[in-house]
C-alpha cells in the first residue's frame, strides 16, 4: 500500500472511532510535529499540514494504538502494523531495544511506516 492509502484508511478508522483528524499550519518548535490530544472532551489528532504521508501514517498509528479498532475495518497490513505498535508500547524498554537491535533492515523496510517518537498527550 502507498502511504497516502494508509493515511486514508487510518483517517476513516479515526472518524469511526470519533477521533477528529486535523491538519494545521504549524510554525516554530511545533513545525512538523503532531499527535493525539483531547479538546473539550473530544479526541483529536492534530498534525502539521506539511507532514509527508509516511509520517502522517506513523502519527495516526501511534494515536490509534490506545483505541479499540476491532470493530473498524482496516487493511490487513495496517492492522498488523497497529498491533505491532501496541506490542512495542507494552514491552519493557530494555526488551524493545534488544528486539530493535536484532531486527534486520529488510524487515524494517517491509513495514513501510517509520516509527514516530510522538507520545500522545492526554
């Protein structure tokens, strides 16, 4: 799947989960960043509109890891990537670092989604 298709699938899933996705012009230190937040009781993912599609997908994956996506359609590769990200978050930091050291570069490229270091703000 192309990054644009992944982003579209994740945006649709977010909508079904009542998570608004917004693209804003960000400047200064906020430029290029984004993540999950709660505004007036509603979940929202805000991203810089200049963010490339692959990074948008990674940010949306990070944002949706805390939501129950079982009842939402997601393409199999996207669902697998989301499940892997959930597992990473549950693993202790030392285990995650050891696993990353053992992962061959070809396996990382097969996922085609960069891991974002964006932590949700709740």
